[in-house]
């Protein structure tokens, strides 16, 4: 890193944002256990003391990196009512797969290495709940009973997608497009019996 960049003075908010960028890059390219806070500080051009002032531990740094990523993914999946359901599903799946592929180590860390960690799991659960709520908002639901049934299907489908994608990241047994289409086909097949009309007549049965 150039000397002038190392010496650049940043506000606390700017420094925190910079450290998150450096941390995200480290967690994306290396397994969690191989990422050292000392190296993150070195790459950011700051002292270890300053890094620990912003993030008290590697776990805290990772949690904030993953929380930020979840927020950015939600921004990218604000379903547009003008689009068909299939278009919205494709857009949402593509945004998530883009991130999962580019940040394989971070995704596997959150969902396997730290699978029992309550902080990380809260981040994941909140993201999935938001996605479920948004999908409920674009589906034609006849009444509250239908809403509850569809909500349960979506909750289970989101978990199914999560497990399937994690397995695919570990051992890709199909193409990315095949994976995406299998996920979309699964939810459409599960939703059809619960809705008054076919939610995606353009999608083959």
C-alpha cells in the first residue's frame, strides 16, 4: 500500500468503512481460520490497536462484514411489481448467487463454520424473513389462510435454497443456471396449489 495512502487521515466512519472493505476482501478469499486481524490491519495500513478500536475481535469484524453484505443483497432484491414473478425470482436468485460465488469463503463461514453462532444466525434469519415478506407482498393471496400457508412454504423454500446452494458451493454438481432454475422451479411447484391462479404460466411445468 502506498505510503501516502497509509498516512491518509480518515474520519472514524470512513475508517470503519475502509476496514469493512478490507475485511470483506480477506474473508471472501480465505477460510475464516486463516484470516488474521494483524494482516487485516496491515492491509488497511493501520495499527492493530486502531483496528481493535473499531472491531474488538475477528468475530465482530466478520459479523459486521456479513451484516453489510446481507443489507446490500436486500437492496438488490427489492421486487418490482411491474415484473413477472419469474423475473423477480430470477433477479433475486442471480443477485444472491453473484455474491455467493464471489464470496464463497465468507458464505461457508457464516453457514457452516459459524453455523451455531447466534449473532450470525440472527443476520441470516432477518434477511430470509425480509425476503419472505417481500415475496408475500407480490403474490396474489386470497385471504389470511392462504397467506399463512404460502408464508410457510416460502420459509421452507428459503431454507431449501440456502442448503442447496451451500452444497453446490462445496461440490458443484450442475451449472449455475441449472441450480438457479431448480430453485425457482421448486418454489413455483410448491406455490401453484395454494394460489387462485398460476403464478408463472410462462414457466414450464
